[in-house]
C-alpha cells in the first residue's frame, strides 16, 4: 500500500510542478521556477520509490493519467483554459482507464 502512496505523492508533486510551468514564464520568474524544479525532483523521487513494487507500465499509466486529469482541471480554473466536449470526453476516458487498471488488472500489483 505504501508504494501506491508514493505514486500519489509523485503525481501530486508533478501536478504542482506542471501547474507552475506557465507561471514561471519560461523560467524567468524565480519562485515559480523553484516550484517547478522542486516539484519535478520530488515527483521523480517518489515515482522511483513506487517502482520498487508497482510495474513501470502501470505506475506510469496511473501517474500520467491522473496528471492529465488534475492539470486540466487546474488549468481551467487558474488560467481560464476551457475545454470543449471532445476534450472533456477524452479526459473522462483516461480517468476510466486508470480506474480499470486499478480495479481490475492483476498487473497492478495490489
């Protein structure tokens, strides 16, 4: 179970880092740039820890899938980046894929 917590921490750190990328304005603003660098360092550290138990394909699918969903929601509210219905549908399908992996796959290492 702790390896899934590590993967969740990695995902949250990656989402924070990615959210700060736009605010960094091409790494010209110090605080957002430090958030990006620190966030990605934490994300990759905890992703690496999660790989001790979770297969890499599963971990990456969950990490990337949840990251896409969370970033899309954050971008909607922070940067007013609206999504059309096909984009929303695609994101819902990604989220459903992550759920299928976690609920039904024996490869997920539960």
